[in-house]
C-alpha cells in the first residue's frame, strides 16, 4: 500500500530502450522468482526477535545483505512493508519488481540526497511499520554495513533486527554482491538475530558502534545457517 507524502517515483528520464525493459523485465523476474521459490521449503528461526520488536515499538527495522534481496523480497511478499531503492534504472527495476511482490520502495540516494532518503524511510516506518534495508547496498563493498541503518535507528528510536537468509541450492551471479538466485527444490532459511538498540545519540561514535554491531550480528547469523555462509551449488 502506498502512502501520501512518500516518494515512490524516480525523476530520472529513461531512454526508450530502458522504458521497454521496465515494462517487460519486472513481470518476468517476479514470475520466475515465484516459480523457483514455491518449490523451496522455508524455515524461519528466531522470529520472536521480529515479532517482539514489532509489538514493543509498533514497527521494525530489518537489515539484510544485498545478495539475499530476492529471498527477502519473497519472504516479505504481500506485507506492504517498505524499502529504499535509488533513482537509477536499476533502482527503478528493483522498485517495480518489489511492487509486484506486494512490497513498496520509497526512492532516494545514499550518496546524493541521503538525508532526504532517511526522511522518507522515517516516515515509512510510521506508516508501513516494517522497513527493510540492504545494508551493504546498492554498490557495496560486499558485507560491509553502511551507516544509513544506524542513522535511521537513531532518528526513529526503532531497534534494528538483523535478518539473514541462506539457500541450500542456488546460483551466484557474477556481480559485486554475488547475488543469490535460488534453485528449485531446495531449502531456504531465514534467521533473525536479537534486536540491536538504536544509538544513544547521533554522534559519529554512537552511530559507528551500532553499525559495527549490525555487521557482526549478520556475519554471525550467516555462519549459523546451513553450517556455513549462504551457499551456491
């Protein structure tokens, strides 16, 4: 569900070829993803960390790696939860795929207009209650959490719930994040970690402490899934 006052569109003028791709690719990607993941068995661990955070604060802020975006989008499908994508063509593609899965994407840039993007996400937490961020996106480095999620937690007072995913059978794309595409007839595990309290203030030291905690928690969760980091076979 879209909410008034939030920005869901990109101001970028795309080429004719890009506009055609934006028409054709999102329905194809969402359909293929559904076909693949409906054949997988899902297991959720530590869900109480998410539900108790939601109950106590009325909202939850989840952090995931960029590489598991497809698995996370499927897990949260049809919730109306919100995420953030850039104004770029890739961001527009991701936003349109997400919307087909019942997730909305507010628009902004982590490098340009970052404060505006944070304001959008702050409002999204009030309205949509669930916000998920790819903490090492959109361009990496891989598995290095950026400060945005800690800054958002400081502004809202909402704890961060680390969320890790693994697929027992998957392909890896040759991309900076080694993006995971699940193979059929496997198992997908979603594991939540204990919530991380928001920074006590907006000082660089407090933000960095929380940022580091999110990174440590996600890496620890990864090691506990399927006995190793999210795998490709």
